[in-house]
């Protein structure tokens, strides 16, 4: 039986996007008979419940986070050097008796040094998921799940470019990408963590009379690690016939299908929204979301609101009123979003390479 190890992390400073897209990949591979394990470092906000159906090798919690841990822009996310991480990963693999045929790496703090160390000890083949391309790699397959056209470097191996190379969650298999023509229902989700509580700020604005009187419903989704849950629950109770709240929802595709507009951030959920032909208002809440948001805005698939500022209230209210008063803007976004992910449900060639 093929053995695959996935090295990725989640946490309050990282978010949950990496671990959630790797979970989708893991489930897909498992269905083909591949034995999948995860290796994660314990960070504050790590989400162990998301991976409970898989074997998880846990690396120790970092004592400090500093940029001196490496030369990459996100080296400090790891909490140690990538050399130390490689040693600890190899130690846990040996302890668990796992000898992977393939290793999938989805981590902005790991690059060629880590990859070379793991290959020299395990003889594994490597898949790297990297939408930043801001550090060297030494791998067989590189997946860049963005719309960026970039030349491969010598260590990138076979490059697969585009968001359709990352499988969407199984629940999206039967999604109906309907074109929206009016704005009545809103879907709000800023990922699994949202440490700055943009969700709460957005919900406060949506309960203002100028919008409340013109919308039917707002569905809000947060992750299990969302730090402000009690405050949000109180707000939803106050508007129980208007605001609905789900924590760690398994109905994202259904909620997107029902919605006329999404409000959220960039990241993996961008491609799910496009698969549902769902127009979106997007803020950038992490640096790596900036370029994809700009690209989707150029394609008229979203309205890019930039980084969150103190003017969020006025910015959101005026944008919402514009869409309510000019529904043709909504229709255009919906049509353009649908075009972005045409053909996303075809099996990626890199997945076939692993399971053959």
C-alpha cells in the first residue's frame, strides 16, 4: 500500500487554510487505497479534531517565533529552523515506523533545505504546494494554486499551475453554479480562525437598518478555533430571525449555493466560491491573499476591498448598497466567478502520479 505523509500546520498565526486543503487531498487519496498520515507542529490554535480520522505525528510546541529561524519571508511561522523541523519530522517517522513513498508539503516556512534532508533519509518523492514561490524548492511536483504565470526554477520539478489543481471538498461535487441576479441572502466566512474578528465587525454592519431592511438572511460560519465565539453568539441571538451561525460547518457548499453574495477573505475558499458562481466581497487578512484577490478582481469575479482598516463599516455599507441598487454588478461577478473554475472537478494529473 502506498504511504503518503503530509507536512502542514495550522494555528492562530497561520490560519486553517493549509490544513483544510490538505485534509481534502488526504481524503481523496485515502479513497484510492493510499495510507495517509499527517505531521504537524503544535501551535496555539492547532486544530486536531479536523484530522482525527488520520494518524497525526505531532512535533513539539515552539518556545519562540523569530525571523532568525530562516531566510524566507514566513520563516518565523515555524517556530524553529527548517533544519530542526526536518530532524524532528524524521524522528517521529522512525518512531511511528512510517516510510513514505511520497511527502506532500504545504508550508510557507519550508523549502529546499528541508526537502533535501527528508529525501536523503527517506528516499521519498516530494509534492510541494506553494502559491507564493518566494523560496527555492527541490521536489518532483510543484503545485501553484494561483492564477500567476511564473517561470519554473530548476528545483520545481513538474509544475501544475492553477487553483483547479487543488481538489475541492467532496461536498462541492454536486454544486449548482447558478448565476445570481438579486441580493437577498449573504454568506459570511473568514476562514477557521479570524484572529482579528473581521467576522464580528461585518455582522455588526449587516445588522444596521439600512441593510437589515433589504436583506432576508445572513448565514455566518466560523471555525472551532474562532476566539470570539461568545460575543458572536450573543449578536446572533439578538437577531435570531436574520443572523444564523454555524461552527465548523459541514454545509459550506449548501450555504454558498443558497447565498447571493459572500463576504470573506482570500485563500482556498476563493476557489470554492468561484465553483459555486458566488459573487464575493473580499478583504485581505493575510499577505499571501493580496495578489490572488487582485487577480480575481481584475477578472470581475470579486470586489477586492484591500486590507482591513478602521473604515470597514463605511466601506462595507456603501459597497453593499451599491450592489443592492445595481443588481447587474452582482450578475457580472457571478458570471465571471463561474468562468474561473470551469473544469475544476476533473482529476488532477499529479494525483494520478501519486496513486499509480
